[in-house]
C-alpha cells in the first residue's frame, strides 16, 4: 500500500506554520504519511530544481490525498490557497480539504473553505484530532503517548510564529486616545516613545487602518522636528486617503527640512497637478518659494533667488492678508537689491499684523512676523518686544516653529546688515539653546 500523501497549502510568508505541520505529521505518524509544501527547502522538498513550478505543483496536487490549507487573518484574503484547493478538488478524484486556522476563530473563516470542517492550529485537542484522522486514513493506530512529544514540539514552534489578528478600528481608536491624552496633558515629548511602543505591539505585518491617527502623529512629529518619522506617518495616511493636499504639503515640508529638495519640489508639482489654481495658494506657493530659497542658499545662483522671490510674492499678491509670504518676499527683495519693493512690503505687512493682533485669538506667527518686520525697519527694540509677545502666547510655539522664527530673523538681520548680537538676543527670547 502506497503512503498517504498530504499537500500543505500556505502563503509564502507563513512557511514556518507549514514546516510545523510537516514535522508534526512526520514525527507523530512515524513517517507513514508523506507531506509536501512548496517552500520546503530540504533535499527533495519543494519545487524541484530546474522544474517549471506550475507543472510541478499540479503534479503534487494530483497525487495528494489530502490538502491542509493554512489560513490566517492575512492569508485568508489571498486567492492562492483557494486556487490550489480548487484545482485539487477538480482533479480526477476526490481528496480531503482540511482548513487549519491560526490567529482567528473557526467561525471567522468567511471564504469557500468555511464549508469544510475547520480546525484551530493552536488548539492541542483539535490538532490531535487531525492527526488521529490522518492516522486512521493511513491504516495506523498510534498509541496516545506516541503523539505527546511531537504535539508539544509543534505547539512550541507555533507559539513563536503565531500570526496577529489584523488591526481593527477599535484598537486604533485606543491608541489615538492615548496620543491625544499625552497632548492634552502637555506631554508631547513622550509621543515618539509611545509611537515606538505602538508599532512594537502591532508587529511586522502592520497595515494602516485609521488615517486620522497617522494624520495626528505626522503633525506632532513634524512640530517636534522628527522629520523622517513624520514622513512615515504621512505615507501611512496617504495609503488610505489618496492625494490629500494637506498631507502632501506636510510631507513636502518635512522633506525640505531634510534638504530633500527635488522630492519636495516634485510633491509641489503633484499638488498643483491636482488643481492648477493651487499654484497661487499661499501655503503652496510659500513652500515653493522656500524650496527655491533653500536651493539658492546652496547654489548662490540668481535664477534660484528670483524663483524664490517670485513664488513668495505671488502668494502674497494672491492674498495680502497672508503676512508670512509678504515678509519673506520683502527679505528676498532686499537680497535682490530691490530696496523700493522691500520698503513697500515692509510698510504693508505690519497693517495686517496689527489687525490680527487685535483679535481675541492670535497666532504667535503674527507676532514673529511683526518682529521680523521691525528688524527690516531696523528697530531692534520693537522687534524684541514682538518676539517676546509671540513666545508668551497660549498655546506656545513648538521647537520647530521657534527654530523657523529664528531662521527668518537671521535672514532679515543678514539682509539689513545688522549686528550678530541681535540674532543672539532673539535666540535668547525664543528660548533656543
């Protein structure tokens, strides 16, 4: 009588589970049942050297008596195992299909394999039942104690490779609440470490589920100057929501901070391609200006300076209430030698700042811009007052915004030829060590 043959169908990244079953059957049934699985790397196992894999697989399916179909929350959604079982059930004679689930309940299986008797690969009693049924088919009557050692070894191996359940919205909501609590309690500095703990709990097979969590983290991490991590969070969110302009803009900001200027410029182009009128949007045009300015600071080429100035001026002209592009255009006008245009902008921007400062809720950026204007007008005392006012706002500026404000002050100081001591005073006011 020929040996009973069992083919173990599995997803490639669940090879360890297939190996565990192959070893269990070989040791528990004393070699009376032959197993085969495609990823088997032992001599004589898997796809034969130099063989066309589809043909070899078809041969193994044709000669098998049973198919053990390993199913996890990840592989249950893949068509490959369905194909193998479908082919096997359609080849000239009937063969048994045995679905084995990991990381999910037997009732969780929703694909066509659920019509068969489903067993849990993590339940010792159910695994023993499969072994005993295979033994009976092979004409064996193993003593119960003969199965103990192989079953124990199998369960230990499976425990090391137990698949995780896919993340649900409830789990993500719990983590989002944890991050929001850190923010509410003024413990933003702990977000990075908490993020590490979150991904450790998710495991290597993590796939994004909740874009709001990643959107929140990307903003916090950008503010804290963790630029690479911010980009990772943006990318997770973009997988779920597609071309979101704010997320693309945030990623471009982080790329500029990392001096990845070509990538940032490509993202600006991607945003403008979504809607051409975004070219004049103050946020988008301002970032475009910053990219060209950063490039000019490296190359020293006039064309880069001109492009930076044009982008900032375009943003300001599109919406004069946006003070930030106005002050940047003024500083760049000075560097271009266009004193008249610089003076014109330095007289206009303060009007906007004063109107905004009269409101009940004021951004610290209004004060920092007003301070930079005063530097452009060479009134250092008035500038320091404005920077002090911005730092005292609630909520106060995060580290990245303080550094950005200092950068703007330094550019204006250099453009006007003011003393380095002025920059040192502003650094002190901003609380930058």
